[in-house]
C-alpha cells in the first residue's frame, strides 16, 4: 500500500458541508452519529439556576421519545450551543424522525433558504383557505412585491424612528435617557445620515431588510440576532457638519459623555428593533399570537397536534419573542397540543422572559454533547466514530450515498467503501477502522493530534463544524493530491494546524542536522502521527504508505496502545519544559517573542558574543566598541525576529537573531540551553544540555562573526573616510588651538601633543568662534583619544596597548600637515555617531573661527603698535610708563584713580609674555590662509593679549586725565610752570624713547626673519 488516494478531492465539499440544513437527507443519514445528549428540565426561574446535578445523559432516541410523550400537554425543547456545535444537526435529525401523519402536522423553519415573511406565510398556509385571507391581507400590506430593496430600507428606518418615539420609557429612566429617546429618531431621519450611512448596502439596516424579505443562503444565514453596535452610529467629523440641527442635537447629547451615553443609545435602539421589524413586516407580535391561536384551534378541530422545529431561532428575529410567547402558551381545550424544538444561542435563551423559561420542558446543551463518550469528555474512540462516517461518505461520493440511501431501510448504516478496496486488510491494520469504516489517511493518534490542534475546545467538547471545516476539508480536499504524489503530510498542513508544538527545539535542530531536505517532512509526520515530542521511526508500514524516509540513527517508536473508549489524558509534559522553553518554541513557530524572555536572552547573548570576538585579530579595543549603552555594539544591538518592541534605527551594529545563517531550530535550542544554564551557574548538566551547548557555541560563533564584520565595516578606512584618522585630525586641531603644537613641530611632537592629557582649560584665542570650537573639542577629547587608540594601538587581550602603532598613525598625521590643517575627510551620509558628527561640525566651523581669530590678532597688533610703537618691548614699555608716572607725581599733577589703575595694569603687564604674543601676531602677517595659521594661534598668550589691551586703556586714561588737569590749573600755577614744562618734556622724551626702541626692535626682528 503506497500513496493510495481512495477519494476524489474535488468532490469533498459536496459531501462535507458544515451547514447542516444544506445536507440532503441521504447524506445526513450517511454521516450522522448518535451521541448522548446532555439534557436538563427547567430548574428554578432562570437558566442560570441549572446546576450540574440537573443534567442527565440521554440518547437521541430516548430524548425524542420523551419529547413526543402522549401524556405531555405540551413540549418545548431549547437546543443550546455555540456556532457549529450541532444544534441545527439535532433539529434535522428530529425532522427525519418525526414524520407528518394524519394526527400530526410538522412545520420546519429552515436556517437558510427562507425569509421572515415566507416563514409567516408558511404558517398561514396551514390554515384553511377561508381563514387565511385576513392574515395574508395584513402581510401583503408590507408591499414586498412592489417595493424595491431601497424602499424597504427606507421603510425600516422610518419604522425604527417611529417606534422609538412611541416607546413608553421605563419608570427609572433619567433625563439623559429621555433626551436620547427623543432625539435619536431625528438622527435616523436626517437626509445626510440616511444617504451616507444607514441606507448603504452593507449596513445593519440592509441586513435586517434582507432578513425580513430576502431568502437567506449559506453565506448570510443568521447565527445570532442582528443588532446595532456602537460603530453603526456616525457621530463626528464632516457628518456632524452636514447633519441637520436636530440630528446634531442627538450627536451633541451622545458626545457629552460618549463612554456612557453611546452604549445607552445603542440599548434604546436595540430594545425597539423587534417592534420596528414587525412593523416593517406588517405583522405585529399580537398578530403572531393570534395566528398561532387560530392554527392550533383549527388543528384541534381536525384531531391533530402541531410540531414546530426551528433550526435557528435567530431566523425569526422580529417575531421570535411573540412566537415564543405563543408556543409556550398551553392554551385551553380548544387548542391542539404543541411540541416545539428551537435551536438557539445560549445567550439569547438566558434573556427570555421568566414565563417562557418556566414552560420549557427540555434544555439540551450541545456544547457538552457532540462527540463525547457517555456524556464525559471527548475520547479517541468517540472522535474516531464521529470522523469515520465522514471519511466513508467522502469515499462513497454523493452519487454512491444517494444510491445507498434509496435502497436502505430506516436505521440502516451506509455500506463501507473499504469493503471493495484491495488494500482493506493492510490499511485497517495500519490506520485503524470503526465499524468497518477505515480511518485512512489518519490513524487514531493522528486524528486525535490533528483534531486537538484544529479545535481548541478539545477534549472538553467537540465542535463538529470546526472539525469539518478546519481539519477534514483541509486534509481531504486541499491536501488530498499530496497523498497521490507521495508528499503527504506536507509541512503547510502542519502550519495550518498550529506548527511544531511537540518536538522541542533541540530535537528540531537534531532532526534538521540529520537531513535538511527531509526535515520538514519528518517534523510534520512526527507531530501529527506521533506527538510525543521524540525523534523516532514510526511503524515501517505507516512510513511506507506515505513514502516518508527513515530517520537515520533514530530508534523505533513504541507501539501505540489500543484505542479505548475512555477519556484521553493530555500528553505528559516534556522533561523540564519551562515556560521560557515553550515561549521560545512558539517564537520559532512564527509568533512574537515574549519581551521578558527577549530581555534575558539579550543580556546573555550580548555577553557571549562580546567575549567570543578575537579583538586582537580584529585590531580593535573592546572597551571602545562594547558596552551596555553608548557603544557601537551594545545590548540594544541584539534583536529577535518578531520581537514585540521596535529596533532602534540609530544603532551602529545590529545583530538579528536567529539571522540568515542560523536555522531557527538551532537558535531555539541554543537559547533554551543558555537560559537554563544561566540559572545554575552556567552548568549545562541537564537533559540534552550537551546538545544545547553545542548549538549555543555554533550560534555564538556565527553571531560573533556577524558583529566582527559590522565593526570592520564601521572602522574600515576608505578614500573618503577613516574614523581613527578623523579622530587624530580633530585632536591635532584642538592641541594646536590650545598651544600644544608649534608651527614648526615635527610629527612626533604633534602625536605627543594630540594625545597629551594636559590640554589647557582655555585657549589663547579671543575670538568667540575659536573659543567655542576649542571648548567643544576639549569636551570630546577623551572620546576622540579612545576612538584613535582603539584602532591605532597595539592590541593585547582585546585592550588598547600603551604604544600607538606607528604604521597606523604616522600616515594620517603627515597627510594632515601636508594639507595645511584642512579637514578633508567625508563622513558617510547619515552617520550620526562620533567622530563623524563632531568632524562635520568642526570642519564647517573651523574656517570661520580661524578667520575671526586672525582678524582679532591683527587688530590687536595694530593697536599695540599704534600706542607703544613698532619697536616696543615689555621692558621698554614698563620703563617709559613708570617714568611718566613718576614725572606726573613729582609735578604734583592730580590723576584721580587713573594713576592707581595704571599702576595695577603695569603690575599685571610685568607678569605676562607680551613679547611672545607680539611675535606670534606679527608672524600671522605672512600667512594668507587662516586655517594654515592654526598653530600660530596657540603661540599668543591670552593673558598677555588681555594685559596689553588693558594697559593701553589705562595709559590713555592716565594721560587724558593729566592733560585735563594741566589745562585747568595752568593759570594758577604760573610759578610752577617752568617745573611742569620740564616734567612734560621729560614725559615726552620718555615716550619718544619708547617709540624709538620699538622701531629698532621691529627692524631687528625683520632682519632675523630675512636671515631665516
């Protein structure tokens, strides 16, 4: 037996149709299985009072027999359950087993293929002709034969507005509720709101109109009542602007407190919806009750009882509560006995009036009935029994089912297609069977595993529709062809069923390592047909049937236990499977990685990768590139596929795990292992620890190479950009401005100055632009030194050595000096890290700063020479001014405070290197490029410049004061005129001497410069 396809995949959906009312009676009989039903009588005054002890197990025949008991004056069975639980299936079964007779009329309200109007007409049709007229006349006033769908929507909207206006509010209604009840009709009748929202094709109004007038189909059949939700009310934006004043009043009232008023508005609308539907139908609740009374009276006169079977009670929305009231009324001796079964959602049944609930005779809970064994949980045996009939029906095909049904007697089971198959004996031995119906292509274990994946409610309960839609149709139709081609079960099927959940990550990695080409096939096969989470070779016959290759080196799987009709326990947990293990496996299965797990792993991987890099071989200093924050490689650099937080865009190094070079399974095993080891002092002494350690070491090696490559890219020099060279250039600029580099400095001197830790806190420059530039460079000096040393030093143990590597640093400094201090490197576009950011800023600011400083220096030189003469020195200036002060004092001329200020200025002037500053300023005259003159800016002493400037101001103030005092007292001091004249001559002689000395000094400097 190999790759046998014993059904037509293209015809699967003709047989497996989860919409029970669309199944033909023949197909229904072919797939139907009897399950014990959980049934309770009415208990207390509401559904919520039913306790666990009230539920009893009843077979469907026993339930039907009790439902039809002659001694019951009436019967009302409420069949409850969620969508797809089999409610309408049970009603269908009841219809097949309750035949109309001369003593019984059976009315069936189908779940689809009808409308509310047609349902009412069906009931009316059971009356004698002469009694139908008045009811038909009422129904015809709805005008569905003449009204268009647009007119019907207009009518429903008008009726809804009107019934809200007419509502008698509850006695406890407050002012807001009264206001909403008054203003909501204006919202529904506003022309703009009607056109733009309420009358559209995909609105709740359109759905309800179709419910009333149009036959439903499988796509729009109702599973629950149609009601307004908050999104159905337009409230703001341009809608408000275009609305009428009255409609805006309604919106304003809701917007006063939307959290409270909007839900209240929705409740007001929905509690009036049934009356609006009945009014649009032109058949009120009173009319429904009258119709049912007439019908029961007529049937009593004919000696008949009425059985009403409703496959979905939501199909009767608008008249459902009135109908429920009518069918729960026992009536009098003039009315026939009535038996009703309704499939209804639990939520709606919980809301029915107390009187209706009190009249309920049978409450069937389908959520706890379908697929269960003896009313307990779902078992392998009960699941097999349920599924086997569907598998057999698919093999028979629709035509085969019809042929069997036409000849079969009531209660007969369909023939087994397996009886005519040449592989029957072998197939049933491998895959199993139930009552002669083979489980192929499932085994009992595979069916259980797959169904548990498809239906999350397993094994507590089974949802037949989920099983049909999400498992049987998927396998038999969508993936049926793979059976014939020898590729079943495909990995895509496993993905649709939740992916890998049983095999731990270390087993997945091991499986992939054994053969990457067969990995997905093996994983799918083991997950579905075994599910124990271990690597093993399953039954050789089973593998051969699907051509699944043998797993090299794997042990044979243990034989499975025979299927028993007992609750199937959940699979035992895997060894030491922690919460983190499961979260990591879910992550590699396609889900996001839990943030707390990601944070823990990020720290562990960061440490491992940082230590795995051979920093000496890379030629980089680890401390300069690695750190928790602020470094090229930091903890935030590590991210995980599908992590729940966003990856920062400013990171220089980004390591994504698992990455393109590591298989997800290997990464998962590695991460699970390192998490476990970290909790036990990094001992890997746990199950599969050795394998996990191997996976972790392999992963770290690959991840470290990735980080190394990115660091090399960051630091790799290009003709346009070199990080280390840029840092060195900036250090040289700072050292020059700070006076550490002389104009004639050698390369060695420049290196020493650039890396010297003793930069002056303030530079000699006085231009604000140059001072700001120096301040910026001195703040970043340590970082720049670190960048340069990390890439230009001799490495030892991943640390920058004490010695700079001459081969790496001499070239950049020589080129920088030859470029006359011009910053010519080009940082990459978008690079925001240092030194690129600082380099851009300094390169942009340096020319302007240098030009400003040169202008300041030349202006200062001009001032000094104008005041003191071109040949003046500190000594001659001090001597001349001291002599002038003494002459004035000897002459008795008053100086106010200027004499004291001049004396203080002279004291400061004596302590500065004024002559050096003059020489530096004069040297700038030979430089045409301000940037090229950068080393000269550091030669001038900022204190000398300030002291000279202050002395000029003090001397001028002193002489001005002396001159003023001489003029004011000249007439009264005639006797002393000769002496004063003599003193003035002495002062002038001193100043003339100072000027002569400065000229001589300038001449001497010029001659020396020429000689040089």
